[in-house]
C-alpha cells in the first residue's frame, strides 16, 4: 500500500516555521451535544491519519472530534467522507460544509514558532434514531458531549480551538448548504 501524503507542512518543507495543517472535521450532533471519540490506538491513528508522531501516547484515552488531515491534493469533502466511513464506520449519511476555521498559535512540535491550522468543518447527518454508533478500531468509546462539558485537558490535540469556534457560534452549527469548487487535474 503506498504511503499517504498529507497536507501537513513544517520547517523542513520551507513552509511556516511552526508548521501548517489542513484538516477536515465532522460534527455529528444530537440535540445540543456533539459526537466525540476516545482514541483507542495512537500508533494506528499515526499510521492512518498522520497524528502528531512526536507524542502519540499523549493521544491514548483522550477525546477528539472525528477529523483527519487532508491528503495532498485531496478535496476537503473527500477527507470528511473518509472520516465518516473509516473512523466512524458509517455508510448511510449526508455531509454539508458548515464553516471554515483558521487558527494560529505556538507550535507544540517547534517551540517558539507559530503553527497555522485551516479547518473545514462539516456537519454529518446520520439517522441515529434507528441505531446507535458503536466503537470502531479507531475509537474505544463514542459519546455525545455538550460543549461546556469538555475541557481542554481531556482533548488529545488542538481540537480545543475548533470547539471554541463552535462555542462562539453558540452551538448553532447545522449546515449552510454551500459547496467548494473542485479543481480538475484533467486539462480540457
């Protein structure tokens, strides 16, 4: 299997000295709560979704929103589809782009440098009335959490910035039915 290349850059690539990540997050709501999962196997996450490889054990038993880095050249919606299918094991769902967030702060990997995150936030619609979500090989536990119940120390990464963006939207993230254009690699 060829190694996945992700849209994740650092100082060795000549990009922002603190690195830059482009991610797709999927928000699955149940009334006033958001779906979060506890990371089962940090090494599996590192291999499949390119988590911070400098401290994978720091992800163990931490809550996170379903998300992934984009693969190089991948459309954000395709990455969100990977989240729904690979991380959550879902096949019957709809996705809608809800918002795009941009965050900058001190890099965890490169102390004293600024890291930049560009996050595409999708709403995943799933018929949960008929069946509940089950743990997957990526999540040992899936649970709907209210935003004010989750504290930064319980999160496995910078997902706190995304959660704060959702809090600022006052939990009104549903969908905006907007779309991103797709560039064609086939010149016609």
